C-alpha cells in the first residue's frame, strides 16, 4: 500500500514537505486501501465459522476411520521382569571386572 500510494501521489521530489495536493491524494489512497481491508476482514470473519465446522467434520470423519490404539500391552510384548531380590544380581566385584575389559572397535 505504501509503495503504491507513494508512486501514485508523490509528483515532485524536489521539496521536503508534502504539497496539499499530494497530501489529499495520499489520504484518499490510504483510506481506499483501509476500506478494502475492512471489507475483506468482515467477509473473512463471517465465513470463518463455517470453514472451521467443515474442517472439524473432516477431522472427525478421518479419526473414525483410524483403528484404535492398544492401551494395554499384551503379554506377548511384555519385557521380562528382573527382580533385584533374586540373588542373581551382579556384585560390585563382577561389575569392576566388566569395566576392566578392553573395548572393541
């Protein structure tokens, strides 16, 4: 808007101040763009609820076609339970010997 109104209304660049004719032209140019923007925004605001409702219906329809996610894992996919009280846990000495092993490439 700024560039368009400037190119339409600024006739003489030899002066620092804006002439009365240029000021009137700029006021009318800017007000025309502002009115057009207000009309577009009012159309957008009036159409937006129907667009949102249509999208929600599409999303709900797509969600109805998706199979439900299994909330509880079945016994086939459960990792084995390791008990720390079983006596099979490694001792500190065993852990120290593992840390002394050479690391392979």
